[in-house]
C-alpha cells in the first residue's frame, strides 16, 4: 500500500490534476459504458471507489440519492472538492477503511490497485450493497497502452512491464482470476462482460504523445529516464500515433451482489 500511496500522492497525482480535462476526454467512451452498466438508481447511496478528481462522483450524484467519493490521493481529492464542494469525499483506502453501509459500490478503474484484492473486496462486501465496476482486460489487448509501451520498451527499465495479478492497471486482466477473487470475497450473481472501446488520446499526434506521457504504464517508467531518452521516446511515439490517435481499448464490465 505504501508504494501506491506514494505514487498517487506525488508526481502521478499531480499529473492527473494538471491533465484532468484531457484524461476525462480520453476516458469519455469508457465512462459512458461504465455508467450504463452500473445503472445507478435515484434511491441508492453510492460509494465511488478510487474517485480521483471527482468526475465519476459527479455523474453518480446526478442519478443517486447520495454519493461519497473515496481515494488515497490528496492532490486529486483537493481538485475533486474544488469541483464539487457539495459532495462528500473521503481520503482513505477503500480496501481497509471502515466504510459503513451503501446500496451501490462502484469504480471506474480504481479497484485494480488493491494491495490485497481478496481482503479488499471482502471489505467492500461488508457494506451490504451491490458491486459494479469497470477494469482493463489484458495489456496486449489495449493498444492505447501497449503500442506506445512496446515502441519505447528498449529504452525503459524492464521492471516497468505490467505484471499480471500485481496491483496496477492490468491486475484483473484474467477473467477467471477476477471471478475467483469476487467469489472468495463472498459475492454472488457475478457477471463479467468484455467490451471493446477506444481511448481518444488527442486530436493531434502531439496531444496523443502527451497523453501517453501522462497516464498508463509508459508514464510510470518515464520518471527514471533523462531528457535525452524521453526525446527519443517521443520520436518513436510519432510512428505509433500517426495512423490513429484514438487506439483500441478493451475492458471488463463487472457486476456482483
């Protein structure tokens, strides 16, 4: 947990705050898939897990009786509170915090970072509510992340390659593993549906390169590289995004009770 806390409370959290509008634009197609899948109802009290800068929390607030956003990132929560001062935001780890009672627990790409997913989902189950979230399928199926990473791989440290089942964006890429975690945590009526979408990373190649440098596996590796190496990577990414600045994305839509 300390690694995740440090990451999201330092340069990563600050990058997401600075790029909030661009990230929301890139996430928009998947956000609509997520929202339709969750189908929030106006009588529900919702918990938005890994709420980040508050975009998903605000969408839930338009449809639910009440909503609470929870995240570990101080800079991202500060922006969320600035954008939606009327809503409740909690700085805590949803995997371990005492959460209270909710009708709906949901997340757009927040639950994959649990240090101990078995314990984390067991903690969520104690709220008594239904669960609905979106997470990424395999790294290799997500061109928006995989293709720029592949282009830059010879220039970045090997330890930045995403590892299956380790906390990170692609922790739940394996459907059977994801289902086993939910079952082990005591959830039933589990639905896992694969969907294809896109990630519009920008209107221009330069904007797409900027997005690749802001979020995704490649962005995590850049902190250890000097300016010369980063310039080389930018040059390689031009070839990646020249044909398409809205690459393919593949997600799991998940529901359980």
